[in-house]
């Protein structure tokens, strides 16, 4: 029992379940099947993007441009759909993945082959991608009447009673789970984050791994870009503005260490689910949505304090008195 | 005596024109000259002293925060909560103003709230040993959340005229130097002196180069970092005073997204995100380059979002070129 309580994922799962139940007591409608499915569907974007971000953070990187990539790709496919309403849906989805991957590979190349710090690269591409949306659409907003019926209906379609969004998120989650747990490539990501020098001596091609990870994350962001635009029926410059930080917050809450090398799929998913539940629960219990930011701020801080207590090495302390001081602090 | 010769070490490297011209600051000066020449060529209104002085309003507040942020980044930390901090400072000022307090109290409150918020960041980072990027993403959400919960979709607009005329005003009637710009210049001199000419400045560089070694040489690493967070918060408070006075209102989304613009200023100024290097001169040059680029392009009606593309490219290219040349030199 004690060991179970110490397990970060179990603890987080219990907290999420407790919140869902507490909200359910206040407003029983929250616990109905339809409402819970809606919470999950709403959180699908965060599930996928959190796993994509986690792969990057594992290698000691960070991608601030994921939300801008999502918005740019979404705008691009919406424009294609408007210009050529007859394009088959499969082609649109493929196009979204390819555009997203291309944008991600720009980040990847600059980080892996040029050697610019990831935060600098993605800060720059964040601004560039947002600007390109404006250039591409000439400042226009595309709404649902600019998009074809097939384009819009896909995220709302049901397969075996489950929304297609959940199916897609499920596939992405499964793919990432296999990547992290079952492949040499995925284990290499942990090695790079844990100790880059050692990873290099083990024969891991660090730049190649980095490049692939950023490209895959871009592809996921591109896929989400199409789904986002189709689900909400709108594409504009500020789509998903600020979402990049929500993604990182979900990683942190889920126990992914920003210093690299630590993180699990289940943890990241629970971190995303936590934020998704909060966002969806507040209106149900008549709390103003303005509380959302304040609460997630508290949760991020609590999570990072719980998770990362002694991650930063401070060097060996020789004097006994210094060690005593250190224990007190 | 010949032994002395063998171990003679020069105080500084001999003068070398190529390395002098390849210094980051020299590149920035050339970039600044290019920005001025291009802008003058495309718009006849650019080189107008009154236009230029008004242009400083748009970057002075950010630049003031960037000064403190630069020191923080040199010690390998970062503060992404500065813009949200502005929102909280402005909120408290607005609430006090509604209660009828005068300008001195408002200014003091803005600065005090800013420094306190900075101390919260500093305490979390240094006492709990947490990564500052995560802590300040958390406090960013927290501070902005406080402003949103209190204000909702409302705005506070009742401010004493002394505050607004200070935020919008010039140092002397007829002299085209805005107060905020003058404050930035004075602070830049103070920061440059402290960073480059005092023991504290050397300690800040030492921490950035190697925190463990700095600790062993007796520098209070965590203590210094804590006070730098407080200083960054204080500068955010000062920016909040100036900004609130200038626009005369407080909304929950005040200064939204400034944190990334400020970090861009610092990085373009040649302050390495990995810590340990950078100069205030570089930062000031980068402030002017960014400020004049945005001002010049908006004069010829290029929308701000398109200018963002240029700034993003500028940031990446300017960081990539030195790295590429160093790699290329290493090969030959």
C-alpha cells in the first residue's frame, strides 16, 4: 500500500479519480457516460501532443512551436479544402501529417545538425509559424462554411460508438507506447537525456535521434492541426494560442523531468487527463472558467515540487558542517 | 630571468582586428546600421526625432525587464512569469487606485508586488532546487490566473492623472525623450557597471560558467540567484508602473506574450541561454535593432504579425551563423 502510494502514476490517477467523483457529487450529470466521453474527446489533442513533447523533453530538449505548427498546418489544409472541396479526406490527413513533419524537421535540423539550443530554435519558429499563417491566409479567418462537409464531419464521426478522435488518439498513444517501451530508438531517447556522453559512447547517434524526434512531434502536431480545425470549425492566426505551455504543463504534472531522461507514457497521459478534467469540470460546477489558469498554476507548482526534489546536483560536500546545512535547507 | 619569460602570461590577448570585428557586439552594430539605413531608404518618416522618440515607448518597458532577465540567464536561470507578474502588479495598482490612493502609494505597491512575486519564484527555484523554466511556467499561470479571477472580463481604468502623465510623459517639456526610455538608459548604465565592473558581476559570470566551481570558490550561488529573481520581479513591477500609466487601464491580458519577446531580446543580444556569457552593451544594441525594425516596418504598413516572421528568422540566423562559422573553422 505504501509502495503504491509512492508511485507517482498511481497517486496522480487517484487524484484525478477523486476530482471526477467530487465534481460528480456536486453535479451528477458530469458522471454520465456521454459527459465522460466528451471529456476524453476534448483531451485527445492534449494526449497526443503531450506524448510528442515528452519524447523531445526526454532528450533534454523542448518544443515551444508545437501549437504554432498545429495552427499553421490547420490553416494550410483548411485553405486546400476551400480551394479544392473535392479532395478526398485521406489525402487531406496525409497532407496535414506531411506539412507538420516538414515544419518539425526544420526544428530538428536546427537543433540536431546546427546545434542551436532547442528553446532558441523553437522560440524563433514559433514566431515564424504564426506569421506564416497570416501570410498564407492574408489575415482571413476560415470558418466552417469555407470547409467541405467531409472535412468537417470526420472528427465527429463515430466508429463502433466511439468518436473517431478517440480512435486516432488511441493509435498515436499505442504507437508512442511501442516506441518508448519496445524499440531501441525509444530506449535511446532515455539514454540521451540521462547522460548524453554515455549515450554517445554506447553508439547512439544523438543528432539523428533528435532530428527524428522533432520531425515526429511535428507530424503529430500537423495531424492535430487538421483535427482541431475540423472539430472547432475555425482556422485563424491565434488558433491554439498559448497551448504550447499547456502541453509542457501536462508533461510536468505527469512527472516528465525537464532535465531529461525521466518520464512514462502513463504519467504523461494522466498529466494531460488532469488538465482536461479541470477544464471540463469547472463549468459543470458553476465555477467561472477564469479559475482555470490559477488552478493549473498551483497544480504545476505542486507537481514539480513533488516530482523533482533532488534533481539538481550541487557537487560533493566535503565538510560535515556543510552537509548538515544542506540537510536543513 | 629567462624562466620568467617562459611563464609570462599576457593580461589580455594581443589586439587582433579580425577577432575584434567578429565579436558579437560588432556584428550587432553592423546589423543596427543596416536596419537604420534600410528603414531610412524605405520611409521618409523614419529619421524624424519625434517619431523615433515615440517609437521608444513600444520597447522601453520590455527592455527594462530584459536587463534583469539578462543577468538571470547568465546564471543559467530564466523567468517566464514576468509578463504575468506585470498583470498582478497592474491589478493591485488598479484596485488601490479605485480605493482612492494616490500615485506614490500606487508606484510603491507596483514595485513591492513585483519584487514579492520575484521572491516567490526565487524561493521556489533556490530553496526547493527546482528547474526555473518549469517553476516560472507555473507561476506565470498562477499570476495570470489571479488577474483573471479578480477581473474576469472587466477592466480597471480609473487612475490618477499624475500616474498617466508620468507613463506617457517626457523628461522635460520640449525634450523628446520619454520618461520610460530615460529610465531604461539609466538602468542600462547601472546594470552594465554592476555586471562588468564589480565583484558581484564577476560572481554572476562565475555562476553561469560553472555553478559547482563557483560554489567551491565561496560564492553564494543560490543566494545570488534568489536576489536576481527578486530583481527581475522588481523590474517587472517598474514596467507595470510605466505601462499602466501609459495605457491607463488594467485588463487581465495586459502584456500578454511579452515573456517570449523579452527572452528574444536577451538572446539576440548575445547572452547565451547556456549561461556564463553576454554583455549589457549587446543587449542594448539588440533592443535598438528589434525596436527600430518593428517601428520602421510598421511605418510602411507591414502588419506586426509579419514582422514576427522577420524577428524569428533574425533570432535563428543570428545564433546559427556564429555556431556554423565556429564549426567550419574547426574543420579547416
